C-alpha cells in the first residue's frame, strides 16, 4: 500500500475517533471506563 495514503488514512481515523470521544464526553456525565 502507498505509505502516503496509509498515513492519511491513519490521521483521518485518529481525527474521527477524537471527534467521537469528544461527543461521548459531551453527552455523558461520566465517560465509560
């Protein structure tokens, strides 16, 4: 696989997961352990 594409995909997934976790923290009083 192209390393550049792989890097972009990894960054995209990391950003996506960050947004999801921020949403969960915003909506939940206590984040799940």
